[in-house]
C-alpha cells in the first residue's frame, strides 16, 4: 500500500521562470536557462539504467545538436536562434520521455533497490539543505533520481549535481565495493516555469514508484515538511498523466 499523497504547499520564496531575467549558459555547447532564485527539476541516473544502444543513439543526437548550436553561436554573436532553441527543447522532451520510460521499466542492476545504498543518496540530497540549496522534494528510484531544488547563493544546478554524484559514488564504492563510475555523466535539468509546473513535479515524484509498479521498500520519496499542507484533506487523484518536464 502506497502512502497517501499529501497536499503540497508552494514555498513562499518560489519564483517562476522569467525569460527577461534569465540567462542562457552553455554546457558542452548545449544551452540551459539559468536564473538567480529559480527552482530546478533535476534527474540523474545509474550508468547501466538505459541499454547501451539507446545511450549511444542519444549521445549521437546530442553531439549533432552540439555541432549545430556551436555553428549558430559562431554566426550569431554567441547565441542561437529562437527556432533552433525551440527545436532543441522539443528534442529534450522527447529524449527525457524515452529515457524515463526505459528507467521505470527497471533496466540495469538497479543498485538503488538496496535501502542501504539508497540511504547514502538520500542523505546526500539533504545534507546541505537550506545551506547550499532548498531541497523541496526528491524520489530515489532503483536506477535513477529526481529532485526538485532551489540553489542558494552562488550555487548552480550543475555544481549541486556534481557534488551529489561525486560524494555518493565515493561512499557507495567505499562501503559496498561498487565502481566509482556509478553515475551516467549526462544529467537532465529543467527550470520550473510557474506554480502549476511546481505542483506537477511534486506530484510526479511522489507517484513515480507507483507508476513504475515498485514494491514497498524499493524506493525513497521525501518532501520538505514545510511544504506539506495539513490544513485540508487530500482529494484522491488517480492516473499518472501529468508530466514534470
């Protein structure tokens, strides 16, 4: 029996995506929105969570986009056209859906089914809670992790991801003898657009284990207690048709 889904309360400091105040930065020549005070939906996964053939296909597509966008940046004073930006975003959505479907099917070793290993990851995600970042919620699945987080100060999403992945790989290898190259290098991040998007992400993370038909004890879902609204009862919602991306 899955735990009852709570009502989620939007954090008072939440700010939606403002394209006028945002900046595009480039990781390996691929653009990402960055905005001070923004909240991000981040996904990272185990190295073997997706079949090699799918991983290679996605890698080739990403490299093709790298090449295309690099050429555009050279031709447009360091930026890309809006048409290319929209096509690139559509590519990201298609790819995320594809990988999420494969991961939820339980591909690979699924090391995170082990509650001891999952605890290492869970502890890392909240260790610097309210210091480096406000962690709104996360789900640790058997082969991947979703986290909704607002970086604080000068911290950027990619820095948080690097810190989590580096620390957990080292600790899991030290304690349980697994390889240092635990995590897939590529990660996925999306800036949260508005109040509705934030709630969709929180519901998605909470429902992900049920959607993937996991048994109790095969995943960990966590929500910052300040973001749970106990003032009213939960309206039951079935289905899993909302997407966080």
